[in-house]
C-alpha cells in the first residue's frame, strides 16, 4: 500500500518552529510536526506532504527557515511540501481547499487555536480523512461526542496528540499503577514561562485558557491510569494579574487549578481526588521550559515523577543552568548526520497515529482494536474533555460542576 499522504493544518511553533517572523525562542526551535513528518517520509511511512495556514505570505520565510534549520542540519532532509493558500493570499478558510485536495484515506494534523479544532476536524471526517488533533481535542463535551459519532459513521481514525502518554516514565507509571490498588489521589503541576504569552497573546484568555492548554496533559495521564474510575465533579480556581500586566486580554488567567472528584464505576463508595494546576506565568529563568511533575497515590502504593529535572543539566555562561529534555525531541543528529530523534516521545506520538491509520487501511485493525490498545483516541479521552469543559464552566459560573455518564452519553450539570 502507498504511504500515507498528510496535510499539516497550522503553520506555527509546534508545526514549523517559526514564530513572529523567525525561529521560536522555546524548546521547539525547529518545530515537531513538520520535522517528524519529513523524517517519516524519509523512512517511507509518509508520502505526499502539504501545509495550510491563514496567510500564504508566510510560506517563503517558512521554507527558508526549514531549509536552513532542518535540510542543512540533517543531511539534506527533504522539507518540501505543497502549501495553501497561495503565497500572495490570506484566507481563514484555506483549510477547506487543502482538505479537498486530499483523497479519502489520507490524513491531517491539526495544530491551530482550540476554537478551530472542531470545524476543521468535522470537515475532514465528513470527507473520510483520518485526523490527528493537538490537545485539547475540542473545548466542548458536545463537540467531542459529535466527532466521535461522525468518525464511527465515516470509518476514520481520530487521534488526540497527548504525547505525555508515551513519555517512558509516564508510560511505566501507568503500567505500575495497575498493581497499586484503588486510586486515591493524583496531583499534577505543569507550567511554561511568561515569554510564551508573547507567542500566545493573540488567543490567550480569548479563545482558550491555560487549563485547556496544559492541564490537558496530566488530566489525560490521570484518566488513562484509572480506567475503573469516572470523574463526577469539578471545582476550579484561578489566579490573575500577571498575564494582564503583560498585555493579554483582561479575562486571562495566569494559573488555573482544577479539583476533580472521582468515583469507582462498580463501587460508588470508593472515591478519589485529582488536583491539576497549570500556569503560563512561571519565571523566565527557571532552568526548564516546562516544569512538569505528578504524584499518584493508591491503596497499595504511590508514584512520584518529576519530568522536568531528569538528571541531565547543562550550564553555559550566557544561558546559565538549564535542564534539557532530549527524551521528548532529540534534535542532535546521528553519526551520519541524519535526524536521530525517532525514540523521542514527541516523535513516537505521531508515528503511533501513522501506524494506526496504516493498520486500519490495510485491514489489520479496526477502530475498536485501536481503542483497546490504549491509544489517545476520541473514545479514550472523553473524560478528559468533560473535566476540561467543566473546569471552564466552574470558573465562568463560580460553582462546582457535576459530570454524569449514562449509556455512553456524557453531560455536565
């Protein structure tokens, strides 16, 4: 079977590493999506590549950036792609023409503002295109369930890019949690420095919040670790004042904490608590781009992991002390000059999607099979979607929000 053709929707930091007219200042200086797909094409797993944004005028600079920082850095790695809209046009709905140029059975990746995930994904699904969506899948539980229904109707694989599931320590923790008894308590923290608000200023606090953006990681990890439990209530709290002083919209929260009540599915007397905190106003020189850690406690044991400080630090006169994370994306080339980050969990996440689509198209797996593998599919992330919307609703309405599920249909009260 021919390799999978993929359209990249969104041309920003995570796709290309190109932000504000130049290379990103974050830990994703050459992006993740584009580099990974270019390498998967080199390996024969991916075929034709295309990319769509709103402004075609950015593409000459993006191509120059990719040529300089990927092609020349990785032994001539091919970074060619077809782009939409044309270089002289701006079109907020260019994704439609780009998707229309695909064939049923092709795929797209969506790395765009949260509010756009649902319409783009639905447009693709209705045309029998497989879809990878950055987290959060969507902002509304209603939309999550709509996409799930439509994906089954059209027989396409929809995968949420929760790459923390493939972090070796997190994956090992999820496996060990199976033998630790009943879930009791989960605490997580994840942050990014204030500088990221320059990148996100156009949408931060307007189209989405820091809980959707970062809490989504650990809520998904929590959900995937406790399949015998279901969330029943969410209470949210937020801090404000820093982002607004940096020029963000007045409603922008700095730090959001969600308190989640869980209940065992077959024994409602057994309860558990999840506490998830996310911030995008962390200090600029904390030594890491993203602090990230969690503590899981169960009836027979507990797990603690700090995925920011992994025993690997580098000190430079100018930058000072830094903890790097090559386990996520390893940008150092191999001895022949080729990209060598195939084992990084940022890369693995995309390869799992490509392999899932290929298995489905070749008749080696069904959608049910892919769900049973524990991949971050729409079905396997629905509780995360419910918790995230309940958190937003709790902040907006200043109250706790109940979550219920009956006969496979989820709702908020």
